[in-house]
C-alpha cells in the first residue's frame, strides 16, 4: 500500500516500528530516521527480514531543509512524528514543502515555555488544505484513543454528551525509587504544570496536584487520581456536541509525588538554563540524563495500565452513562515488542492513525484532531492490533 517515514527512535518509535511490521500490507516500506542513527539501526536489526522493508537515516528534525532532503529521497506517503513535541512544527513545515501527510502523538510546545496548546498547529489548517494533505494530530492514547472513544460514544450512544472524565491509571511497578515512563523532560513538564478543567465554556486553572480523589479501576483496584491539564480537553471542548464539563485524571503514587516534590524544591525540574562551570545547562535536561531511560524499563515493569473515558449525557431524552477503557499489561507488551505499556499504548494508535490516513479512510485535506474522523475503523483496529477495549453502562462515577 505505501511508505512511511518514522521520525524518532525512542520508546514509542520502537513500538510503531514493530506494529508497522505487523501490518505489512499497509506499511510496505518504512524509514526510521532520528538524531542518533545507531538507535534506528538497532530497531532495523531487530525487525529486518519480514515483509516490510526497512531503511534508516540520520536527521535533525529541528532542521526543515534536512527533513525536506530526507523526504525527497525516501518519497514517503506519510510521516509519523514520534520524536518530541518540540519538533512538530518543523516536521509539519517539511510535510507542507513536499506535500506529504503527517501524523503525531503530542501537540507542539516551545522548548523554552512549558505550555502545550493546539494554536500553533491549528494555524496550519489553511496551508494543509490548500496543499491537499492531511495532518492528524494527537494519535497516541491520551491524546488519541481518548478522542476516538469520545467520537465513538457520541456516534453510537448519545444525542448529547454533557461530561467527560478521562482516567489514566498506571499500576506498573518498575522497581526504581523514581523513574518516568516516557520521556522524563516531557513527563515532568506535564505534571508540574498547573492543572485545569473545562466547565461551561471555559477552562478553570487549579494548582498542580491540588485536586485528588480515589477511583476503583477495573482490573487494577483503587488508586489515587489527580486532576491535570491535558491537551485533548482543548479539542474535545470544541468537537463534542453539548459538552459542559471535561476533566482529566492521572494516577500517581505517594512515592512518585514525594520524589518529584523534592526535585522541584531543589530546582532540578526547572527549564531555566543555569551556568555550571562555564557551561549553560537546563536542570530538567540534566535530570533526564541521570534518570533511567524509559526505553530500559520494559523488562522490569510489572502490572497493568487502565486508560479510558466516562461519559454522561442524554439519548432520546433519557440520561446515559458510558465507560469505555483499555487495560494493558506491561509484561505482555514487553514479551510482544520489547517495551512497557506506556510506549505500547502510544505506539499502537500512532500506527493505526497512520494506517487510517494511508488507506484513505481518514484522508481529508487540512489539520484535524482525531475525534473529527469516523471512529469505527479505528476502534476495530484497536481490537486487532493489541489494545482491546471494554464497555460498562453502570460504572462507578467520580463526584
Ligand atoms: N499521546 C500519548 O498518549 C503519548 C504518550 C507518551 C508519549 N507521547 C509522545 O510520544 C513522543 C515520543 O516519546 P518517547 O517516550 O518515545 O520519547 P523518547 O524515548 O525520548 O524518544 C524521542 C526520540 O526522538 C528523537 N529526537 C529528539 N530530538 C530530535 C531531533 N531534533 N531530531 C531527530 N530526532 C530527535 C530522540 O533522539 P535521541 O535518541 O538522539 O535522543 C529519540 O529517539 C513524544 O512526543 C511524547 O510526548 C505521547
């Protein structure tokens, strides 16, 4: 069917590459390109010899002309961006210059400001439309599957959805006193930022980790959940009919929060550069260098994740409640693709989103969030590619 250029060779990219190779009728050829080419070659070595042909390349994704040269050489039908959110705009610029479709899993944030919002990428709408190419934004799990779940609920079970609670639980234990499950810099920027929720047309800010509840997750049990700001709330607030309230909840252990508090108190999570013995260093980037590499957590992590959404609203004038979620086992993911469940739950939807565009099911000129497309083929693919989902119409609710 087609060729995909995969940018990045970290934890998520490793899963994307495995999953493209499991879907060779769609992904006939892939090129894995990243800053450190040895990581691309290691992935190729693991998976070479199957039906999907694999190439590798070195690229600095901050550099548009390097990206354009690579795209012109490899001639992909789609670019899957699983580098870092800082590279979203340069990669979108290169896709525009070469008229190639684009998929990512996280919205752009400037490196020097811990603020993530869609305005920068939404500003590309007219240019992508005029170029006749598709940009699919946020095709991971959250954002990603949470938006597909919302579109599915809206299509099949509701006339109007009034509230959405997105619940992200990780009950995995990697045995380290402190480590993050995906890129530590991005992860810590996210969890130390102010929280927020959407209510009656506006976002209300909260102090970091100031709203805590306990939720009894299917297959995992009771966990502390904290209200966070999360990027999909911004697009769901626009795209879900009749929506009045959206909240995003994530589990954290007391141990994780205590370590984070100490690191924050001593200044290690700051993104302001400091001078250290004549070198400019960013404390958070230095912290990333001393923390365990998330890609190395796979063999050690035991337990499950549970990510899903609870919807409340009306159908035919009657109140409806609907919970849809996926449970993923860290060890099973490791056995299948050599990664823990956080990379797995992001990499599988990234491959599926790219396949939706490549096969023409979701091909539409412009820049789109995932809930703007027909959710049914994506929901079907989740079941086939390792992220089966479960439904309940009588879930426990969050007050
Ligand atoms: N939506 C979701 O559910 C979700 C969940 C988790 C993560 N994510 C997103 O997934 C993405 C990947 O996360 P990850 O955990 O795989 O991160 P990671 O392990 O740190 O991998 C990032 C990769 O990008 C490469 N890279 C960084 N800067 C680059 C540049 N300028 N040019 C070329 N390559 C560059 C890195 O190269 P080096 O090897 O040289 O460092 C690395 O291979 C991030 O954007 C993250 O926010 C989304």
